[in-house]
């Protein structure tokens, strides 16, 4: 039996890609440009842009984009030693609306209780798309350079490992907060 392959092109960013990730089900694609200010979520099925997320206005090198295995969240790390958490429920709702493969009405109920905020200047979207993107649900700042991150579904936390072999365990917030400052820390 011959394998079936699909070929489509997604116009993700105006500049080169800085990072790309696919959710565990293979239904969503997240990408960031080299500038690192905008993260876009696309349908893997049809290639439609579903959601645009704003990491910040300063350029940053995005080192990873990680999808939560069950909640509608992504975590984005950058060379600024920061991690931004975003709620992507809007992407799931658009996939359901478009009747894209892999999502059902039941998926709307899953996810965090928080929601990304819009800029208070979003009414200026006619002047720039800068104000239209969703802002992050929460931001985490660590003092050391970040090596890798992973969601811990069982403990509802985000695990961060620094290049100095320090592990941070941050609880995932249930509502939008500016910064997550408390963490359990272990060194090895």
C-alpha cells in the first residue's frame, strides 16, 4: 500500500522562521519568525492562520515552542531567559468552526480557565496589526540561560531546566497574571 502524502505551503512570516512546533495530535502548527515578536498558530489540515500571539515588541531569538499535552496552552522560550505562556483556545474554536480534522465540541471545554488579554490599544488595529495579537497569559523570568522546558501534566506545572543544571517547577496559573515568580527549585 502506497503512503499518502500531502503538500501545502503556509505563508507563516515575512522573515525567516526562528522556531516551529507541531502539537502532539499533529493538528496545529506554531511558528515564530527570526524577529521573535509574533507567534502564529496554523491549522495543519488546511494551513489557515488561526491565532496570532504577541511575545513582546523587542526582538528575541525564540528557542522553543512547546504545546501542553492536554490543555490549550503553549510555552515559548527566548534568549531573554523568559518563558511566555499563551492560551490557544481560540485556535481550537476556529478549527471546529472550519470543520478541521482532529477537534470536536468537547475540546472547547478542555483548557485553562485563563485567557490571553488583548492590548488596551487594540482599537488601533486599523493603524497596525501590532495591537490585534493576543498577549500572553503569564510570563516567567529566570536568571540563568534556559536549556529546555516541558509541561508536567500530572502536577499542572511547567518544568524549566537551565544550562547550569537547575530545575524550576512553576505552577500553571488558572487566570491571567503578569509574572509567575514562585517556583520550586532543585539543583543536580
